[in-house]
């Protein structure tokens, strides 16, 4: 359970490596923004990874037009729930898969959107079919296709995984998302999804205000509702051995850097106390 970081290709590569070194980190998940032309940067990133000690465990795919300002907007804009957005986003996911494959990255993750609890819902069937398509494409690149938790309960996500029937469909477990979307207790959810969890985000959050239609608020690791010592203990119990990837989406760069330093320090302390 090495500590890592979610970082983005839009950053200057030299600055990025310096930033990771300042955090004493050498591994993480690579965020791929929607405007990145993968074919243009792939040779540069290949050279960087060849010369550096940086280890990337997965590529995180995001899409043009996604908007997380409130739940209604998330339903319409995030992932694949809106039919008109699906064709371009499937093509984009396949392009990111090819980019990641060239870099030797063995997993592609994303939010596919809210999965309905009713398996008879047309949206459920649509999401199942496109997930099968993406799993098969990623499988051709020897990759897992990884769904991030949060927008539905663990029970719904587990049932969906079983219904998709693809061995390379996995879970990136984000405990803060469970809090932000009010979709269940993170520790109970981790128990339910544990056979499929191949990566985790270390992110914290406060709960949404009831009836507001808004998400809960992301915050500094250890200041929110996620019990991280218990979360780390549970990861150890289920035999998880992957990265602990810190994710901090604070827009102010100086505050984001300070918050990541705090997260690194707190994870180091918690891991020492738990003998991880």
C-alpha cells in the first residue's frame, strides 16, 4: 500500500516530476483531460517514463462537457447517461486506452454515470452494453476497465458488475465519493465490493446538505467524514496491496499542494500506527 497521487497530463512534465519528488512520491494515477491530443504527447510521455522512476497504475478518463455543479447536472453531463454523448465518449475512451497501452498502463478508469437501481430500466441496459464494449476493447489492450464508486450504492454497483459479465471490469474505490453522493457507508461498501477493488483514492469529504441537490464538499484528508484509520485497516483485512492514491481537486494550486503534503503526512502516520 504505497502512497501515490492522482495527477494530470496537462501539467508540464518537468514540473510534475518535481512536484511528485517534493511530496516524496513516485507513483500514481494519470488523469487524462478531454482536450489532450494523446497522439501528440505519447512519445514525450513514453520517454519520461523510460527515464524516470515514476510508476503509473491506471489512466483516468474524463470527458468534455462534464459538470459536477449539482446532482441534476451530473446526471445529464457525466459519463454515458445521455445518449447523444455516448458515441464520442466511447471513441475517446478507446483512444485513452490506446495511449495508456503504449505507456504500459494496465487499467483505464472513469465515471460511467449513475447506474439505475432497477435492472429493467433502459438506461441500465444501455450502460451494461456499452460497458461490455469498453471492457472488450480494454481487454484487447490487456487492461482492466475500472468504474469509480460513489454515484450509486455498493449493492447496485455489485449487481451491475455481475450483470456485465466481464472479468476485466473492476472498481476504483473512492470512500469520499460515497459520502459526497450520500450513497452509503464507505466501510460497508468496501466490504461488499472488495473482490473487485483493484485501486483506491484517498480523498475525504463532508456530507451533502439534505435537500440541496448539491454534492458534499471535498476537504483535506482526515478532516471529513471518512474514518481513514478504519478504512486502511479494512483494506489490509481484504488483502489490498495496491496504491493509496491521494486525490485532491482543490482549484487553488498553493492550497492543493499544502493539502497534499498534509495527506502524505497523515497517511504516513496512520500506516505506521497500523503497521502497514
